[in-house]
């Protein structure tokens, strides 16, 4: 009884941590540009797929992980330079379609280059799980928790202690005023895409030993990360983390106790209820309309 | 907004093209493609009224198409209902569902609205995939032919003339709607909801009516797709299909009736044209989407219309 529950909590928090990273990616890009980046899930997939590619081709694991995070970050920068910057300030719908177009390009290239198969990498510290009160805790879950925590702490440090981070926050708050104080807002936009892609890729690398990955794994991950970001209140960093963990927990427990066939529907049912009753998410600011 | 591009002259042109097209198509493959283009055009017309005139985004419209399609497939199959009745019950059910969620969903704005419509579409898709005893699950199910007063509708020729007529009626109805007090109210609320409200427009009700209407359009066309193809799978209601429909609206031209038709024709043809690229079709489709948004952000039809206007 308790063991089963604990098992659901463990698996829920593990995927929840990845949703949190995806949601943080949505938040970063949204704050810098008001773009909802539907390609966010593709960076998670790209991280996992590249890690698998490098490790299986004999690259030292540490180097493979670094490359699997750096390359998606470069893809993020490329995406911002080629597709987002030329249409800065366009309608929401236009921006959504551009990011969807980019996600198709990334997914398509991965499909052609690496095939349609499922890929995985070995867990970072062996296959022997830890037993707690009858439940099993895979050591890889600890890596996911630890990795997510480190990423969140680094982001917090970056935004609250460094000049670059503060420049990004200022731009999120008021773009024109930031530009007037000499902040290079184009640089901020580029950085936000690079960071978002990198933390998505971190999530992908960390979770691939548990969930495996394939060229189309990014779609659902991206959409559920979006649910997490909206649940936490779009634009709120702590909200994204809380939202991600909550979506993971609720999905895992509801799938376990109610219906595993409807596992993928649960985050979306949840978000509809939340939006119907709390239209600004859990931690979001109240929206005001300019007339 | 695009008043000049929304005149009745275009309707005559389209009707003319629809009449002569079948005589120029080399084989039934192209007739089948033409039918799919026309069906998509009708769905996109409804979606464009919602997006372009009421200013409400929908990322889950394929869900409504799926509901119509499976009503037409499952009700005659499991309950023995006449297909025509199933089609209308499907449309009514979809309309009711849209009406039930319209209140809370259309109160939302921007990305929250995008999230809610996306969620609704995905939930419908997952239900259709999971309830395999009624829908055949991911593999789908066969659809009985459509019978109208004892006559069986079959053959691509017949279907072509039916959907072509429906398209002309839909265009005519859309043009009338846009030029009516209702259409003007919609445009007012697109400009500024609060200003429209102050001017006495019942914003909530108007948005809900157009949402329900576009959902019913989608459902009916889902039914027709199901009967035309004769077999249906839940992928008709999935997220990529919703995005395809949305893309047709934007590529053709938001708030342009003829843009809807052009967008539907172009993007229905595109995957066929890319089929020879062996694996690269997804990449090519993505590149075309991105370049369209960068180079013709207003959509093909309004951009061409503007050029034309400047030339004079």
C-alpha cells in the first residue's frame, strides 16, 4: 500500500523534474520574447538522442554529455537568429507556427539522421536500485533530482547575482526601457533560447536511461512541459518548477490508481480544470488588459 | 480588414474553377486530392472565422473533426442508425460540447486560450484512441457508405460535386456573415473587446456562437471525410492535424475568406508534392512554414491583394 504509493511518487517526481526543466525553458523564452516556444520539447529529445549517439560511438561519457547539451544550445541560438529575430513582435499565432515549423525541422533531421528507432544510454551509476520502505528508487532518479536541482540553482544564481542575468530580467519586465539603459535586447533574446535549449537537453540526457528516447519523444514532453508552465503561471520561474513536479506527481498517481490508459490525458484534464477555475495558474500574476 | 479581398466576385471565380477542374484532372488520384482540398477549405473557413474575425486561437480543432468522423463511423456501426442521422447527431453533439466549454474557455486569453484548446483537442484524441470497443482504437474502423433517402452516395465524381457545392454555399454564407451586423460585431471585438462591450456588443455570446459554429463545420466535414474515405483512424483528431488546419488559416491569410481556400489548397497539396523527398518531407514542410511566416506573414491572399492595390 505505502510501498506502491511511494513508487508512484518516485516515478512521478522523476518525470516531474524533467517537465520542470521543460517548463523553465518555456518560461525563459516567454519572459524574453513573449514567444511560446513549441520546439522546447525537441531540445529534450535532441539531448537524449545525441547522448545516445555519442556514447554508442565510443565518446567518453563526460564529453558525450557535454556535447549533448552544447549542440542543442547552438541549435537554440540558430533558431533564434534565423527564425525568431526576423519576425520579432509578430502575432502570437505567427510566432507559434514558426516555433512549430522549427520543431518539425529538428524532428525531421533527427529522423533522417538517426532513424526511427528507440535509443537509450546506460544509467550513470549502475543498475542497482536503492530500496526504501519496499519501493525501489533507481539511482538514475537521484541523478535526475540532483541535476534538476543544480540547474535550478545555477539559473537562480544567474538571474539574481550576475549582471547578464539581471539584464535578462530587466528585458522581461520592460523591453523598451531596458534598451534605453543600454541592454542589448537581441543578445538577451539569443541567450534565452540558448539557455532554454540547454536546460531542455539536460533533462533529456538525465532521463533517457529511464524512459528511453526516439525522434518523436519531444512532442508530448514539450506539451506537458507547457502544461506545467501554465499550471505554475506562465512567466514564473518557481511556478515552472512547482508546476513540473506537480504535473509529474499527479500524472503518476492518477495513472497508477485510476487508469494507465489515460496517463497522457491526465495533465491536460488537470490544466483545463485549473484554467476554468484559476485562469492565471497557481503562481501567476493577475493578467491586466490594456485598452 | 480585408474588405477588398472578400468580394462576391471571388465566389464566382471559385465556382468557375470548381466546375472546370474535374475535366482537367488526369486520373482519380487527383480527383481524390481535389476532394480533400475542398473539405479542408470548408473546415478552414470556419476556423478562420473564429481566428480572424473573433480573434480566438484554436489549437485543438482537429478534435472536433474527429468527433464528427467517429460519430458517422460508430453510430451506424454499433447502433444501426442511418448515417445521415449519425452525421447530424455528431454535429449536434460536437456543437453542444463546444457550447458547454465555450464559456470558461473563451474567457481565457493568449497562451492560456492556446493551452485550453490544445488540451481539449488532445483529450478528444486520447479518448478516441483508448475507447477501442467503440472506435477500433489506434487502428481505426471502417465507415458505412452514406445513404440519403435510400440513395447511396459513392464514387469520387459524386463526392466531388457534393463537396464543391458545399464549399460554394460555405463561402457565400461566410461572406454574408462577415457583412452582417453579427460580422461587424465580431470585428469590433477583435479590435478591442472592452470597446466592443462598451458599444453594446454581447462579447461573450458572440465569441461562443462563432466557436460553436466553427466546431460544427469541423464535425460535419469530419463526417464527410469518413464517408468519402470509408475508413477512419483517430489520427484525424491529433495535434499535428490541428496545427495543419491552423497553418492553412495563417498561410492563406487570417481574416480572409479566399485566403482560407487558398491556404487549404496549398497545404493539402504540399505533402503530396513533398512525397518524393524520402524522409526529408518533414524537414521541407517545416522550412516552408517558417519561411512563409518570415516572408509573407500576412498570408498569401492579403499580400497579393495589397500588391495589386498598390499597382493601381
